[in-house]
């Protein structure tokens, strides 16, 4: 067992992962290449989106890998941090927005308790 929370990916582990499900692995690699190719959005923008999403999904591997890719595509530290702040607001905003569910539940329970 590794002593690190996120052990480093190695050539050996990459080969092992590929060998355990080669067709799926290859399909995922092809999918990933197509997703991050220039299209309606350029590669840099796509990598900034990936950095933001990686922070919301809290994938340490994704954070590191997509941050490196964003820098390689020309993203500045300011752009990367701003993407992270957008992700932070969206994650916090989701909790805030969903408070309506809790308030609705409270209101329903209060209505039912006054009927009893």
C-alpha cells in the first residue's frame, strides 16, 4: 500500500490499467483526445473548464493533470485561479440553491403539525 494519498501514476500502473480492460481503455483514450481537441472551444478553454470541474469533483489526479495541460495550452496562473473560483462559487451556490428543498420540507412539516 502506498504511503501517499495519491500515488503517482507510473508506466507500470498505466500499462496495468490498460491491460485489465484494453478495449475500454483505448475507447476512453480516443474519447478524451476528441473531447480536448480544438472545436467550438479552443484547447486552453477546455483545459480551464477541466481544471474547474476537477476541483468540484475533487479529483487530485485530474487537478494536477489538467492544470499542467492548461499551462501547456497557454493558461496563466490568474486564469487558472479564476476558473477555480468559478468552480468554488458553483459548488457553494449549489448548496445555497438547494436550501430551498430544506425550507420546503420545513414548511410542509410545519403545515402538517398545525393540522394535527
